[in-house]
């Protein structure tokens, strides 16, 4: 699990103003991402349009053995035969989602505190997402940044829990998040809005590898 979290791309069509999500995912996989989450928030898309895009992205991940995680929606995850589901604190309760998706699919839960992280594990989570680390414009209802310190606190109390940091993470900031105790970083705009998703992904991989070596 921890290796799969190393560089986790999160994306929906709302995140891709310059380039097609399919091309971005292909470039990011070539650059070295280790996990992908389909997070479609564009309200203008119909159900069938979301499924069509999801199927394309899902197939690309399958072809490259990259875990494909669906955001929020268990129904969509099951339709797309996703490898897992990621939910927030205000979505369906994690233990209910675990029951729906069975024991084999991955379950990710967003958590900000050691108590939320502990509960997520008890409810059947395989990993937690902690953020926003820094200011982000990719999540409309994002709370104030909680910073890498939040990861330090969770890591102190739960030494083995798989953690991915998220929110405002750039290549320059990835190291701080890993040093704080995260197993990886989750990224939207730094990759999806880059003029070269491939190059920026390679840079992330380099920074993450350097910081992990120092740990
Ligand atoms: N959850 C917390 S912050 C965030 C999500 C989905 C958005 C991260 O996007 P970016 O562009 O990497 O800041
Ligand atoms: Mg959610």
C-alpha cells in the first residue's frame, strides 16, 4: 500500500483546462505516478459522460498496473470496477462503504487528526489522505491549510498507518510532506495544469525519492 501512495494523481475534467484528461493521465503514468483517483466534479457532465471518461481512464490504469480509485461514489466505483474508493468525512460512513465494496478493494479516507485517522482504520480504511497541507484552489470547500505538522501528529500516534498528504503540493513542497511522515503526496493542479505533465511528474518522483533516501 505504502509504495502505491508515493505519487498519487487526483483528477477530473474540471482540473484540466489546457489538455485532455486522457493525455494527462498517459503522461503522468509515463512520468512515474503510482496511483490514480478519478474525482469528477464537473456538474455539467451527465452520468453516461462520466462513465465514458471513467472507463477510458480506468483502462489506461489497468494497462499500466496503476491502482484506479474512484472518489466519493461507490456506485461509480463498482460500475468502473475500480481498485478502490476514496471518501471524505462527510461522505458515506467508512464502515458502510467497506461493507459495500467488500474486503479486497482499497478504501481511502480523508482525515485531519489522529482521532479521525484511528477511526478510519477501525472502519476498514487501507490508507488516509491528510490535508489540505497548503492553500489549494482545486477543492471548492477546502478548509484552511493544516500543514505538514498534522501528518507529524498522526504519524506519532499511528506509526504504521499509510498516509498520503494532499493540497497545494508542488515539487518544491513535496519533500516537507514526506519528511513529516507521509508515505506519498497526492497532487491535482501541479500536474494537471502544467505545460508538461510528464516533466513535472518526473520532477516529483525525483524529489520524493531524494527525501525518502534522507529519512
Ligand atoms: N482534498 C484536500 S485538498 C484537495 C483535495 C481533493 C485538492 C488538492 O489539489 P491541488 O491542486 O493539488 O492543491
Ligand atoms: Mg468526498
